[in-house]
């Protein structure tokens, strides 16, 4: 697990202030993974929310090794973290990274997420 450094915090701030696509779940994830109390416990509820979380981890890849910390946030986050790789693979195979395959829907990913209680 990587230590949260000043450089990582600055990257998270840059993501938050320059991204035009953040949401409650990705903001919750950013806070918790940086060791900051989150203002909500929001977990991704659909593929669009999940994509925003993926975009955070792509922007600040150092946070991925801390993803296990999200398990303590809620039962929804715990379920998601335990199935993260499968959900991520499902999403990417359906619509590509960051919805690059426009016009497609991430239906299987949506149902997989709902099956986890998200």
C-alpha cells in the first residue's frame, strides 16, 4: 500500500478541480483513499458512476493499492471492492475505457452491479 504523499494529494486536487465529471462516489473514494473523512458514503450505483471512479484511479494510479480501504465505508463498497476486477473487466469489454465505444450500453455491468446490491 502506497503512502499518501503531498504529490498524491496534489494530483487528487488537480483531478477534482479540473475534471468535469466527478460524482459523489468518486469523491467519496478520493477522500477515503487519501485518509480524509468523506462527506458521504456514496457507492457507485451504475456504470456511469463506476466509470468516474475508474477515471480517478487512472488519473491517480497510486490510489489503486489503497482500494481495500473502501471496504470499511459500507456494505456496498465492500461488495464492490471484492468484485472490482470483474466489474472493471465487464465495463471495459462492453464499452471500452471511458465509454470510448459510444452508442453501447454497459447492460451486463449494470446487472452485475445490481447483483452486488449497488
